[in-house]
């Protein structure tokens, strides 16, 4: 969650680029992203150098000793680093970034998802205005000082920049806040070696949260083969996959993942629910917040998805897609709009709910407050947690009515630790058996499968919760009337006294 001060810094950079002639918002975002990446690469190199000094042995470096561009011009690798060129005169800075630093970052990760995403990337700062690049570099350097210890939070910056586009969110695409992503990752607990996918990856937030979870919990026990899969190097099958239909988002994803040690993920341009996606029974874990609104051309929908749920609504098709792409035993935590939980005016909604309960193992539904995605959207959402079995297995479904996520639910989204159910949710998740004793008046409880079936597969929280009405005892009517008469007498006496004080003029 970024502050107002940080947003002001972004706005200032945006304004300078606009004044300098870069007026297409997508071009502004893309070029700021390149500069952010260059700075973060330098920060990563500095950490490597500090570690090298501590260990007393050489480690792999990002920047070469010397770099030759397509013009056969050479430069020392250290000259391409942010810390070197950021303090140079505008003309020299432009020469280094245009001829060396930008071409260099395009060559990183040879034949990787990153290099494919950067293949047609162009340096967007005009040659005749080197001072514009200088201003942007200075602005980005100041901006990112707040993020040096929290690289993952850069997704918030991307989201804020994307919110400035006139088309932002028109397809129901909203970045999931980091604390919600982290909670969802804990639900499915991805482990070393497991294949993880987000079929609507955006800026790769879920993949990064999963990578951080694995490193935090399993790093010390990972084998060389598992590390190779994690990074996607040495010919290993990449552990992380993500699909996206926006080229700008793909570049951001690739840069984001590379900064988190995931050097060669399988991140690519793909319409996940189209005929072109034939992936099935591959992944151990899927984490996603797919597009909520809209429908697609029926002719382009993968026929295997229509077999699970006969619809063209994207929010239903994506859940069907997750079921197809998961291995047997694979886990999923995904966000859906509330309509998926209870809508009955379309056969497809009931069809999907029945599929999750009868043919798979539906484990939990977390009902989130409508302000979680503000200021971008006020849509009400829920998290579905399920395991693919293709043979049933739903026993009791855990329902939790989240009332707060640690932030205010208005457009400001200021910290509000007094209203944060996430610690309680995670504590209860690991000991669900104790939830059997919970009353239906509580925030969470277990609901038997048969009860859901008897309610025609309605997933609404209120369908199963019990509302307690407090009985209020009122005095007898005669007593209330006597009190009113006493009050009227007091008012009459007061008015008479006021008249007397004013000489009877009232």
C-alpha cells in the first residue's frame, strides 16, 4: 500500500515526461518501468558485492566487466550501472543509457520469458531532450528509496500508474493487495519443486508471493534441482508459470520475477481461456485473481472448459480452467465475485458450484469486505480454496466472514490494525477441527456438504449463519405516557418562566 507522498512523486515524474513530449500513458509507464528495473538491478548487484565481501569468495554478477553493443562500441560494465550514470551530465547519461544500458537489459536472460517480452522493446526518451531522461532518472531514484527493502511493494507502484490509464480496470482486472495474496498463498502452502501458475498473472504478484513463501519456509532444505526449477535455469522445468494478454504487463512480470531470483519463469502471452491454451493436468498450485466481468466469443472458448461449465462468462470460465490445468491433488486459491456464490438466474453458476462440491474437494470460502479493491473497485469478492480430485471429497466447507483486512475500506485504504481478521483466519485455518464447535453466530464455522446440497448449492454466508436478535424490554405504556406528560409539564413551566423574564412579550 503506497502513501500519498509516494503517489505525489509518481505524479511529478509523470508530469515531467508529459511536458517532455511522452504523452501516451502506456509509454510513460513502460519507460518508468525500464528505469525502475535498471535501478533495482544495481541494488541487486550491490547486495551481491556485499555478500561476496562477507564470504570472501566470488559470486555470479549481473553486469559484465565489459559490454559491446550492436555498433561494436564497448563500455566498462560498471559504467552501465545506475549508481554510475545517474550523476552524469544529461548528454552523457543519455548516451550511456541509450547505447549501452538499455540494450544490455534487453539481453538479460537469454531465450527466457524476459528476453521474449523485451524483444520489441524500444527506448522511449527522445534523443533531442536528454534533460528529460535526467529528470526522470532523478525522480525514479528519489521515488525508489522508499522501496529498497521491500522490492515486492513495487507492484503497488505499477498498480497506481496503471490506475492513471483511462482504460484501467475495464475488464475487471485489479491487482490483488500483497497482504491478501500472502494469505491466499498460506492456504495452499506451495513447496519446493511444485509447479505453480497464475493464468491471469498481471504484474506477477501471486507468483512473487509464492516465491517468497517458498524461500521463507523451505530455503534451507531445497536441493540443487529444486533451486534450478525455482530460478528456471540449467535446463530445469520452470517452477513458476504465468499467462497474460497485455505486453506491458508481461514485461513488468518478467522484470519483477527476475528481481526475486526467478530468472527464467514460463511467463508468456496467452489468452488462457481460448482454444490456444491446451494445458491440462500440469500444475500443483494455482493462485489467481482472474478478470471478473465481461464475456468472450463463444467460438474462441476452449471446448474443454464448456464441458465443465457451459457459459461465456469469464469469472466462471476461469474457475473451470483452474480445474483443467491442475493435477489430481492440485490446490487452488482464487478470487471470485460474490455473484459466483449465489446467482441462480443462470444455469452455469449453479453448474460450477455443483462441480466444486460434488466432483472436487471444496475446502473454504472466505467472504471479503467490498472495500478490499478500493479505490479501483468496490466489488464484493470471496476467496475459494479447493483441491482437484475429480472424485469428490468435499466433507465440511469452512466459511469465514472477513469484516476487515487491516486497512480502512474507503478509497484511502489507510492502515487500520484494529480491524484485521487475517491473523485470526490463518490461525483457524491450520486447526479447522476446532471450528466444528463454533456457533453459527460467529464469524466462521464449518458447514457439512449435505447442508449445502440441501440448499441447492448456494454458497451465501447468510444462508448458513444464524442471526441473534437481542430482546429489548420496554416499560409499560402507562409509564411511558406518564413520562411524556411530565416532560410536557416541565416544558410548559419553562416557557412560562421565560415569558415572565421577558416581560410577557412572547
